[in-house]
C-alpha cells in the first residue's frame, strides 16, 4: 500500500446520526398535505370551506361578542339609535328572561324544588358515567329506580296519600330505634373496624338526644352510620348479606330524604301546565331516553323471536309507531285520547306527551338494536348454547353486550334526535325551552331588531352543549369498548 492510499484509509468509529425528516413530511405541513391537499378535488373543497368559514365566523363573533350589549335594563339599551353605535346581541334580554327560560311559570318561591331535582340528577348521573367510580349497581338503582319517583314528587308536590307513606315512615322509625339499641351491643364491635365501631358508639347517645319521629339529624346520622358500617366491614360477608345491608341503608336514606323535603307534611302542588323552559325539555328528553332503550331492546328481541305471536305484535307495534309522525302522536295523545276515556278519568297532558314520546322513540330504538343483533355471527349464539346458557342468559351475557357495542353511534344518534324533537311539544301547548323563548319575544319591553337573533343564538348554544356532550361521551364509550384487534 502506497503512502497516498494509507492516507486515504478511514474507519468510522460510530454510526452517523439519523438526519431529520424533511419539513414537508412531518408536523402540520404533512398533516395538511395528507388530509386537505392530497388531490386537486380536496384542495378545491378545502379552499371553498375556508371561504365559507371566513364569511360566517367573523360576523358571528362580532355579533355575539364584539358588538354585543352586556348590560342593560330595557330595550333602549339594545337600540342602535339610542346607544349611538352598531348593536350586536342583546344579552340583557337573556338575563331578564333567564328564569322564565329555565323554569317556565313555576312559582318563584318554589324554585328550590327543580334546583334540587337538577342537583340530585347530576349527582347520580355523573358517577354513573365515570367508569372508575365504584358501586355502579347501587348508583344505577338509585338513578333509574329511586330518582324518578323522588323527582316526580319534588316537582309536582302535594300531600302523598294512599301510598302507604305513614306506614313507611313508621317502619323507618322502627329501624332507627333498633339501630339505637344495636349500637350499644358489645357483640357488634368485633364485626366492624375501629372507626365504624367508634361511629356507632358516638351515634348512640346522639340518636337518643335528637331522636324524634321526624328528626332531621336523626335520619342523617343513621344514614351516615349505616354507610360507614357497610363499607368498613372487616370480614366481607357474602354478596346476599351485603345486598341486604345496602338495601336497609338505602331504605333508611330514602325515608330521611322524604322527611327532609317534607313529603310527609306535603309540598305545595304545582300543576304541570305551569312548568316550562329547560325544565320541561330535560323532563321529556330524560324520560324518553331512559324509557326508550329498554323498551327498544325488548321490541328488538320480540321481532326476532321464534314465537309467532310475540313477533307479530312486535312488528305491528314498531311499524305503527315508525309510520306515524311525532306531531301526530302528540296531537292524538293531547286532544283525541281524552275523548275515548271515561269522563271521571283525567290524565295529565304532560304525562300523555311523555308516554307518546317514549313509545315513539322506542320503536326507532328497536330497529337500531335489531341491526346490532343481526350483525352478531351465528357462532356466538351456538357457542352460548353449547355452554348450556338459557335464552335470557345468552342474550344478557353474550349477545346483547356485543350488539349494543356495535350500535352505540345509532343509539346516541337517536338520543340526540329525541333531545331536539322535544321542541315539538310546543305544538300541543306545552312550553319547553324553545316555547318559552318564543313567548319571551312577545314582551314589548324587549322588542328590538336583534332580540330574535339573540334568543335563537342562545337556544342554539344550549342545544349544542347538550348534543355535543352526548356525542363526545359516545365516542369515549366507543374507544373504551373497542377491544378488537387493529391492523
């Protein structure tokens, strides 16, 4: 090897560092090229969409925020000739009519009742929607079983008679008295943790001091005591024993709530014709959503049943309700149905509308669920039968969970459509949120050129919040239940 060749020889001691990818292949530029400008058609559509956004969004922001009037006491504050400038949204109108938009004509001194209903509903619904929160079974029982009854009596009011309330409260008082005696028994101590036993010992004298047939503190202390004792058990008892303990705790807690709210003494009766606004919208929507899903599942199973009678009646029911517009259903329930009923029978107009909406939505839900059932392979049915499962266990444990997971978008789409269709009850003189908004437009004190646009913009924001929330939660559920293998 010559000296010149030796000087040219070189051995690299480490690998060359990887070079950064081209700017056009990563980041925002790559995403734009891949999703918006990957062809001339997509590029043209992107430009058209941007032009439409430029035409709509800036004027909308200017109307809702920049030129909007935020403070005022009358229409004069929202008139351009009065304020000397261009006027956008008249938000003082919404502030003045806010209570009417939420409660309708519900008595002002009774607003605490719908407020308490909203709080209880949210307190039970939010933990039910969060997967990590424990005690889902108890939460579901309280939300779907106890809360509707409690909300009905809270909103309607009146003295509860003929429902065995007096006997129920006497039984609750008997349980309280037994708890007072049991808290002193030394044999109870070893069954619980030190904390629960201390609570029991402390609660006993407190209960004796404040014990009365309708004592609030008595009920609250006993409810807390029951919950602490059940949760703090050292030796976890069998499932049936825990179920009995939770039932007793819920039983006493329900009695405490009845006494706290004053059902035993009676609440002021509020007719449903005074209800309105967002209160009616939520009542109709929640009732329809909660009732339509189980009814739709039963109708879907009935339509696929091997029993001719069950299948025939399911098909007739589904096709009848799907073939009739919801407006017709509401008209029939409100004006025609009372003509076929005895003169001494009176069914509340809102209740008739609720039943009609629930049945109508159940028919559409049945077809959505049936689509999911048909998408399940035959092998799933055969595998369940090979395990020796009966029909209901096969459906409840194997088939329905898979079918419902497949049709989550369709189910939530029905829920969103039902929430928006609640505005149709306005046609039968039930003033929901949109109905109260239209009634508020008739107030001459707020008659301005921008009042109408402000009201409908506010209504659109409210409906968007609820519908968008349901849509996003459905996507969360889909991702969480997506256990399939991806390529």
